[in-house]
C-alpha cells in the first residue's frame, strides 16, 4: 500500500532554511507524481510544489517560486522540499501527497496523504 511519512519540520527564523523529507513506501514509486501541500490556520490546503517520479518535472506555486525546491531520490523512495528565505507567511502544516492514478493526476487530486509536519517561521 501507499504510505507517506513527513519529517523535518520545526521552528526557524525568517530568512532561514529548512528541508522537509517525505519517506514513501516502495509502492508509491508506481505513482505518477508527488506533491507538497501546506495548510495555514484558517486557510485552505494549497499546493506548494509537485514533481514526477520518472522525469522529475516540477511545478511551483508563485508564492514559493525561487525560494523552494522539490526533488526526489528514487532509490530511497524519498521526496524533499528544500525551503530557503523562509517568511512568516510560510508557517503551516506541510503535507506530502501522492498522485497514483490517471484520475488523480487529471483532477489534480492526490489520493494519498502523509500525516503532516509543522513548519513555524518566527523570530
């Protein structure tokens, strides 16, 4: 089965950096793509970045473009989100997600989610 576990969240000062990791089960590598989402208090869950397992094609939300980098290490079944130049508005629970079927890809609706990891950007 598909299983996703996030780690790496924590407290960081504005302008600082943090790297999130998503450890995925072997089954997850048969999925089309992986994404990082975030949800701030009182806000809707929003897509931050996305990458495909095969080609490594990437997508970034405008709010994080140039600051965040999504990558994957296929041999370790792991997806990363490197976050630089962090701002207080980046504070949120960050979730790893997997798009495992064509329907999930075309509808932009991941079918599997991790438990989330808290990122707090504050001085």
